[in-house]
């Protein structure tokens, strides 16, 4: 085993500085004289973008499997499937000579307009964290590292290089950090990539609170922190802030600046050494360790056919059937009108750094007849590549739909809408597609709409006329075949939404705060993003979080909790039996939400804390068991600066979606935390009485004060409700000061409060 500390002692100052900056767009700096090799990274996260040696970011890349993007993978709610996808990605990295895959991305879907939402998993941090941890674990099982990104609060592309995300500590901890934390602790990624944006004033590339205090010290991250490409503004400041590796390179001026800063005492050499240690820990520790685990010889190629089939399975698993009046699955031998450019020019991935040079691409128009056994398939373009509605195209589509038994419209957002670097201008489909759908549905009631998009779209203008709607996402190179599998019933749809589909943009949680102004975006909705917001407002949505239809039906029964009273550190297990009551095999996603009946701080009405996907044959029953741990009941308390629990009653909601609660079970939680009192000289009477220790201290004095102030409070000493409410919400110090002025012989207020605060510590 290499003695990294001894090796660091042999490096010159310039070599140390150089190691912390890339050699080119995709590799780190080698030091041949000491046997330090280069490490190669490649863009992901749903396919490998392996460029030639030293090539620019925009250079052509090697063919690789384009798996479904994160929004499609998330809709599977299938951790085992994501691990298999990760394993395949790892195999392709090895075959292509890539050491680290840049992904997964786990930023929250704060607004459906984020142009990069297709690369992110969910609006819910628990779901995103569990799925991304599975994918990262799969990649790393093949001796290839991952780069968890973009850390943190990068939930929009608008002004992404400079925007300041203003997020309060509790919201950061409960919404925007937990998915990162889950992947760091469960999958142990080799690297974490910082975001471009600023977070609460400091660039993420220089944010010591984020990178040093939380990521490295608190979460115990042992890998290296790498910049997003071009995210570094001040190399010395970024090293002090915890950023170990700057990419891309070469950056000779920055290397010289780092060396000069060390010589001048502006950068402690120990800080530089720590970054070098982390880089060498991956390059000389994890890379050789992966090779010694039986993977010395990288395969010359990967099994393209097998990976394409896996991509098809993953795509089908994430397709969400949103609406169906019985037209699906398609009957064999029907006359079909296939309409829409996306049927012939497959829309299967987003734009930007994740664009994959696919090994092959299934064309939806070609795949459907292979399975449907259609008597006749007629194709119409339906809508132009850009611009408004074209009557001639719509008229042609209407005639074809009228002559067919079923019309299938392949609708898709323009590529510019699902793209790194810019956000979507609208929640709507393009006007040309809306006009097409409305016209075809009016002419043919048996019309199915297939959607290709990276995040939620508004449907209010056209959905009522449809017979069925299938959300197909940007589902990768095999999506054309996967869509055909689901339309024909070869595969029973089992996808569930990982994000809420709102009725309109104005209904969305971040509507009033996005995209920000004067260089700052305020996360003013706080904890209430996604379904948390719609629940709290009791607002209607188009389709709720966790929703999805099937070609079969499921019945839930026999709900059970492993305990009706439990300690927070012990947690509990939720069990429910699920029966397939239909005629075909299918998969159901059981979801468990937790509701805190009473809390000192505001909490969402419910939060997802567990889920499981179960496969069932017709008539088959299986019992699903889902564990809930400490964090399932805890919340972040800004004053305590930690996760805490409180004694009390919790509702455990067993559900098929956020809007379909099948059972509610209750549990009494016992907190094991011994927390110090937060009372201070400005705490209100109410706060003193609600604090168990404070109530003991204040009780006698409060009763004495009420008796002494009886005349002012009324004959019974209780006073009017308004007066009591006023007293309860005054600081104890103020109440005692009034007593001191009004009552002869009353104790001095300030010393009395200080004595009471001292008594709390005893």
C-alpha cells in the first residue's frame, strides 16, 4: 500500500499545486517520477461521454449506451433496477478507459422550469437520495468512481454561474442537502462536484461551510471535491474553502498563484497538502484498489446488445400511465394512426454535457408495428420542428386519425427546453402540438398522447379530450421500443411520478421567487416544495406525486407497525400486504409518509420516508416491509443546530400516491435526546411554560405574579383572555419589569431572570 504522506513529502511545491488542477479537459496531472498516474473522468450521468485524449469539451465522443435520464429512472422507484443500470455504466467506463463518471445529479426539482430537471431525480430528497445511492453503488461496484453533483442548491440554470441561492439553514438541511448526504454515506462516492452558483453569499467552489464543515467533517466524506468545469473564481480561496481539484486544465497561472500563496503565507501548506492527500487517495488508493479486486484488465468492449436491452427495461419501468379509459393496451390488428415528429425522430435525451453518442436508437414508428400486429400503420408529421401550428399538417393528421381505430400522438418538448445552460420559458407544450392534440382528439375519441419531456408539463388545454396519456420522459436510446412495449401491454406500466404535475405554472411553489433578481434567488417557499406545498395549501394538481396507473389493480390489507410506541433511535417497521386483484402481472409501489401531529416548528403535512416496489402475479399476495429510522421522525432545529425528535404522536400513512392514502396507523415516539434549554433573557412566558425545565423554574413565580397583580387582572386573578394572551407572548423579563414598577417590594427583574436561567443549568 502506497504511503501517501511519504509521497507528499517528496513532491515539490509546484507539483503539489499542479496536482490540484487538471492536465486537460478530462484528466488529472500525472507525476511519472513518483509513479502517480493520471485519472480520467467523463461526463455522465446516464451514459458515458468518453472524449479522445486532451480533446475539447465539445469534441466527438465514443459510442456508449444512452440510458434513461434521471427523471425517467426516478419514475421507476426501483432501487434494484438503478443499481443494475449503474453496474452497466461502470462496465462501459472500464471498457472506455474512464476512471470516474461525472454523476449522478441530485439537485431538487424546485421549479418545473429548470432546464436541467431531466438530469435530476425528484422534488423529494428521500426518494432522490435512495435512487441515486443505488445508481452510484452500481457504478462503483465495477471499480469506477462517481462524482455526486451539483453541490448544492443548484435548482435552476438561469444565471447559474453567478446566482446566489439564498436558503435558510433548516430548508437547506431538510430539502436541499439530504439527497447528497444519503449518497455520501451509503455509496461513498469517490468525488463530489461543487455547483457553479453561490450559496448564501459564497461561491460553492469557495464555500468552507459547505465543503469543509458539512461535507468533509460532519458527513465524513473521504474522497475529493472537484469543481464543475469553470466554477473556480479564485484558486487560493477555493483551496481554503475545501475544493481539492479544479477542472478543466491546464491552468499554469493558477498553479503559479497557488505556489506563490504558500510561499507568501497566504495559503498554509497544510491546506494544500490535504487536497493533495485526497486526490492521491483516489488516484493511488481507490483506482489501484479497484484493479486489485479482480479487474486488472479492462474489457476491450462492452456488450452493446445486452446494455440496450437493459436500457429498454429501465425505460419501460419508468413510463407512467397517467390516463386511460380502456384504450390501452392496444388490441392486436387495429388500424393505427401514428402522429408527431417525435415518432420518427426519437426525442430521448436532453442537451448539454450529458448528451451521449448512442450505440443505437430505437425509432418509435419502427418499433410499434413489430409488437402491435397492426393491420395498418399510417404516419403523419403533425407539427413542425419549430414555429406555430401548420393547418396542412393538422388536417392531414385529422384525416389519418379518422380513418384509424386508434390515434397515437408522440408529443415532445423542443430540445432547447430540456437543456443545460438555460431554463424553460413555459410549462406548456408548444402551441403547434397543443393545436394538433385538440384537433385530433375531436376527430378521434380514441387518441393516445405519448409525452417526451424532462419534467412536468401543463395539460389543462388538451387532456380532457384524450383517451390515454403516457408520460415517457427522455427515456434513452431504447425508449422507442419501451413505449411500444407499454402501449401494447407487453409490459404492464409500473412507473410512478417522482414529481408533481401542476395544473398551471402559477400554482407552483417557487412561482413568486423564481428566477430571482439582482443576482439572487430567494428560496422563499422554504420547506414547502413539491407535494409538501400542495398538501399545505390543499391545492389541486393535475397529477400528484407518486401517481401512476396500471393494467391491473392492487388491494392493500393487513397494515401493521412493529410497535405502537418506540424510541427514536430504535425506529420501527411498517408492513402491509398487497394483492394483485387483476388479470395480468404487475408491479406496485408502496409509499410510506410520516405526519407529525404536533411540533414546535412548522412541518409539512406529510413527508415520504420509505417506499418499496413489489412484483405480483395475478391473485398473488406479498407482504411489504419498510423500515423507518430516526431521521424519518426528525427535523432540523436551527437553534440546536442538529437533527432532533420530540415526544409525541405520529401518523404513519401507507399510500399508493401522495393523494391516495390507503391506511393511517399511529405511533407514539419517545425522544432519547437530552437537549439543553434554549431559554434566554428574551424568552416569552409561553416559551418558559412550554419548556419542561423552564416550567418548573417559572411556575411558582408566575403564580405569585398573577396573585400580586390580581387587581389589574380582574377579581379572579385570571384576567381577560386578551390580557392573558398578551402576557403569554411578552418576554418574562418584560413581565417582571412591569411587576417591579407596579408592585412595591417586587423582586428586581434582571437579576431574577438571570438567577432563573442559572437554575436551568443545575
